[in-house]
């Protein structure tokens, strides 16, 4: 039985019944009538729209138009349905293949986890048995035993375990820092009088193009290169740290991987190439700092200076000491030769530290904090001597200019601020797009150019602070940028897993 609208005499799509007259109407027609007249159209009695009663009916299937009943139209309709069926089947096959791969990966991880659990259970059982055997001799153990994990790793890998206690900065260490600073200050003032011979000119840098792209340095299963450094004495060797927990040494001239450094249990976020030795230093959120020997690809020293992820790393100009920061609210100064923690200082602000960088002279250094503050510290006095508070987000990176006068800082506020260390004030702000995320800053060795890594790679001419070049070749956010010798080439890394090299063809 079909219903007909009392107004249009057609089958209604949304039938409603009037409780006043009992008539059936199309909802949109009766509502318009009520709006204009306020009464029932059949008997003229008052009626409101909210009094209408909806009738639940099965959906009405409208007949096909005459043009759709022809043989060609029927064939086209069948062809369209077949095509839709094939596309659906193809999508189902793709989803099935993806599900199989995910299942296979999950089963592999489960199997690996079971093996690790079995091995650890076996080691724990063996350690308990050994402990039970050694208990009677506990009275003759050393007064300051190393951490059990350090002792086990030191015996297995040959690296020096770091004592948990602070050794302190003795007079000989302070004297060495002062002597090195005096020499570096004299050299820096002498270099500052002239432009280095061989330095690339601004016009030449503007003509830089992409020379090479190397995507195979780190694992594709966990994509992303997070840190970059170049050997200061051999600019053909490049060091990268990846999301795959490894660090890689790469020779750009031979395009060969020199060493793959495996040992961290989490991603490698900071890397430093030693200027005078075939040694590199890496840091990770696994709370450790590792010193590596490149020819053997082995760890020589592990520093456990922090209780939280290591966020900043800077090598002292002497080449013997390392500065590190962590979200555990401390900065630490350690000896990379012995693995000894010399001093560890808590930041009084009570927030995590995000980055660190030594001044070229090595007697002061800067740290960034999670609450937008840049702090300058006196290393010998271990005291905070100046603060720069102008950013509005966590500090991501800082860089001292080679001339020792300028400090560049960046945060999650899409701007780079330049500070005059002599006047302790901000004299220039480079404001970028609001969505720009700055991950790294770097002055070249002469202090002539400043490079920014983030949503792209940008190079600025210092003093004029003029933008010289923008590189957009990365397909993801850039995480690191460094200049080659005399700015003759530029290297950058990115979350797209590539190392890019720029220069003159």
C-alpha cells in the first residue's frame, strides 16, 4: 500500500501525519504551509510543525528512466559494476598483503623477544649462582666497585668504566683549560684580521647546487638521520647518527662507508668527530655517551654521566673533555680518555636542558632549556654568569661564531636570534615562517656564513645577515647542517634518510 501526499498527490519521501486531520503529507510541503498559515490544510484547525508525526516506511526505489532500460545502457551499467568489483578485489588483495607483512613482522619481533627473555633469564640465573658463590668473600671486595653493568661491559668490550663519583676539576685541569684558552684567543684574534685564503665568496655560494644524495647510510626500516658532523682535519669524512641506533662514518670522496658504529640501545641524537684523532663521540636517549675508535669500530669509553636522555654534546678545544646536558636538569664535564666524571652541576631552574655548546676559547659555554632560556656558564667557576630570555619555545640548538663575539640560538618559535656576547643583548632576529621547525645551526670555520637546518636548508651572510641560498632537496625535515673546509661544500641530513652534499659542479 502506498501513501499519497494530500497536498501534492505524490508518494512522499518523508511522510508525516497530522494529528488534527489525520492527513498524510510530505514533510517539507506541510512545514512550509504551517509556516505561512499555521493551520491544517484539510480542516483549517491550528497545527504546529512539532506536532507532526513521522511515518516509518521502507525507502522508495524510483524506477529507472527510459534511457536506462536500453541494451547499451544495461551493458554499460554491468561494465561499471564489473570495474568497481575488480577495483574492490585489488584493494582487498593489497590490504591482505599488508596484513601478512605486519603479521610476519609481529611474529618476528615476538620470536626475538622470546629469545632475549630466555637469554636474560639464563644470565640472571648464572649471576645469582655466581653471587651465592662469592658471598663469603664479600668482605675483601674493593672499596669503590664499579657499576655491575659497567664492570660486565668493561670485561667484555675492553672500555674503561666510569666511576659513579665525581672526581672534581683539580688545579691541573683548570690550568690546562686556561692555557688552551690563552692560545686559542691569540690565534682567533690573529685570524680575525684577514679573510681566510680559499674561503668561498658569497656569489659562489649562491651558485651552489646539489652534488650528491646518499640514502643508504642508515637502515630503511627505521628511517631518519638525526645528527651530523664533519671531521675538522679531514673534511672528506662525515659522521652521522641515525634513528636506527647506529652512527656511520662516510667518506664523501670515495663514496664509501668507513665504519658503522653499533652499541647504543636507542637512537643516536648527537655526534662529534674528534679534530685530531680517528675517534668519534656519540650520545643517545639511552643516557650514555660513547667514545669510538674508527679503525676497529669499537667503543673505547662509555660515559654514564646522566640519569636521563642526553640532549647536548660539545667537545672542549683541548680534545680531552666532553660537555653534556640532559633532561635530568644537569650538565656534566667528563674526561673522554679515562671516562671519569669531573663535575656535574644542576640547573637551578628545575627544568630539563636541551642543548650545549662550548665557546671557541673553551672557558665558557652555553646551554638551552625547555623553558626558552639560554644560559651562559663559567666552566672554571661552574656558575651561571648570564641568561638570554627572548625565545618563546624550548631551545633546540645554539652555535657560537668562530670570532667569539656572536651566539646564534633557535627554539620552537620559528626564529633565530643573534646575541652579542660583549653587550649581552640580542642585536638581530631572523624570523622565519610560523610553521618552520629549526633543528640545527652552524657557523662556518671563519664565522662568515650561518647555516640553518629545518624545513629546508638556508645559508646567511653574517654581519649583513642576508639570505644567500635556500636548498629544498630534502623530502622531510632537515636535522643537521655543516660547512666543509672554507665553506667549499655544505652537507645536510634529514628525516628522509639522506645525506645531501652541495657545492660547485
